[in-house]
């Protein structure tokens, strides 16, 4: 298949490009290095330096003989995206090209506006480019489990049938975001649902939980192919922060009570999920929503697992509660379902101590590059 990947320089974008190219698909990636720029501006650069997209594509071609097309431009530029879709004729388009940090989106008005404009415009341009030049193309869009919030009822996969005054109908599952970033993802979903209902777009919207991991079959071929690893409070995830704190002998900083529960997924499973979605498209004109995570953990449980992984490597780690910079429930019910990707053939990798210890070993190799001033919360929700 011809697969166009938007956001191809990202943590998920580049590993996805290599994975799909290695599986025999013709892959083209687009990026404008927005994340690299914002990380530089907020002093949140990745721990392990990564070459630019052209250099990574060249390394991958040299090692595997597989070519990957690269374009550097902003997908909020509708004309350039449309021209590429018209020329490349994708069978599937994987849309990762968004500003993905919740704390960044809560820094101030400029950051909020950038997040909203970038994410909505990129999704809007994807819808129009596909409708106009490749109407049979399957759009695979990355959403987030954060769109649902933490409701007191079970979280279903995207839709909910509601009974009201003796009648019933099916709607998008009610959503309640906890940051402006997550709100932009809700708006994306609504846009795609609109264009699917009215104009017949074929869409898979993947509600993904936080992803962890540095190891994939292709990324392990060469240090230059490693996924981006951010560990700061703005672009880093909690697992990465805890690993870096373990490496530096700093107590793991749990926000508030630590009962915040989310669905997590290993990067190898993310790649498999994208492949499963791409190779098993929905019916033409259908929009389906899958929940994309494999295990549920509270923050305290994550801290325990990281501590156990650190112990395997002979490190001593403490856990400490710090005031929560976010506005969120710190103890809540969280029952979320994610059966569809398992039915398609996903075989989950678990968050074992060994998996986390493998990541920690990579962190320890780059310990001299860690800037500990970036780990404590710099952005507050209030
Ligand atoms: N990583 C996770 O844990 C996670 C969890 C849930 C959802 N997601 C979603 O998955 C997607 C990818 O996440 P990621 O972690 O790889 O983020 P990332 O920031 O590493 O990758 C996104 C890439 O898109 C690029 N980009 C952004 N706006 C662009 C534009 N207008 N034009 C061209 N390129 C643009 C960025 O430069 C970046 O390289 C995001 O949409 C994110 O919301 C990620």
C-alpha cells in the first residue's frame, strides 16, 4: 500500500515509518520539526540526540535497502498537503502531525492558540486533501484516551448507545478533556465524524494511552534510529520522568495522591496497532474508533514498577508526593474497554520490570546529558 505519514519525525512517526516500510509498504513521511522547535523554546529537548529526518531515512536505507520518501513542510499549509496527496495517491494516511503536549497547551494564550490552530487546521486539511484527491484513502488518526476524561461509567470504544424517555440512539461517547491539548483532540474527532457522515470519509480514530519504550525491531538496528526520548515536565511522559529520576537518585515525583489511572501501551504494540488498522480498513465511508492501550495503571503503580526495575539494576529509589500542577481527579473509577485491536490480532507486550530496566539502561548511558532542572513541574493548570 502507499502510506503517507504526517508527523514522521515524531516519537511515533519515525518508528511507524520504518515498521511499515519494512513490512513492504511504500512510505512517505512529512514533518515541519514543530516538536523540535517547541522543545528548544521550552528547554525540553530530547535526552538522546536524534539526526534529522533525511539523515534517519538515509541510515535506514543504507542498513535495509528500503527507501522512505521525506518532505519537510507544515501540513497546516493546505496547498502543499493537497499537492502531495494528489501526487502520492495514498491508500492510507496516518495523521500524527499535532502538538501533543498537555502542559505546553496550558502554558498561556500563545501556546493554547498554537495548539488549537495547529491541530484543528492539520486535521481539517487532511480531510479536504483526501476528499478532493484520494477519496478512497483510509485516514488513520491518532486521538487519545484523554478525550474521555475520567467518567464514573465504563469507557466504551468511541460510541455509546443512550436510552432516553423510552427511545435509544448511538452517539459519540461523551467526552470531557482535562487540558486544551485534549480538547483539540476532541475537536479533531468531531471534525472527522462530520466529514465521514456527510462526505463519506473512511476513518479509524485511535484513542491511545501514553506510549512508552525505546526499542523496536528497526530502531534497534542503529543508535541513529532511536525514537525521541523526552523526560521533562512538558514533553516527557510520567514513565520517562520516573526513569530519569531513578537514574539521578532523585525521588520519583508523584503528582498529588497518585491514584490517577490511565491506559498504557508499549511502542512495539503501537506500531502493530497502526499496521492492523491500515491493513484492515473499515468499510468505505465508515468511521470507527478503537481504544489503543494494553494495561491500566495508577501513577503509584507506575512508580512501584519503575522502582522495581531500578532495583534490578542495583539503584535505590524513593517515591515522593508533590503538589499536583494539574486539575484532575486523583482517585477515581477507571474501567475502559479495548477489545477491537485484540480481535484484529494484537498480542500485547507487558510493562515488565525487564522492559523498564531496558529503558533505564539506555537512560543511564546518557546520564551525563540529563538536566535535572527540567523534571519538576514548570506549568500549572491554574
Ligand atoms: N506519544 C504518546 O504517548 C501519545 C499518546 C496518545 C496520543 N498520541 C498522539 O499521537 C501523535 C504522535 O505523538 P508523538 O508522541 O509521536 O508526538 P511527537 O511530537 O513526537 O510527533 C508529532 C510530530 O508531528 C510534527 N508536526 C506537528 N505539527 C505539524 C505540522 N503542522 N506540520 C508538519 N508536522 C507537524 C512534529 O514536528 C512532530 O515531529 C500525536 O497526535 C499525539 O497527540 C501520542
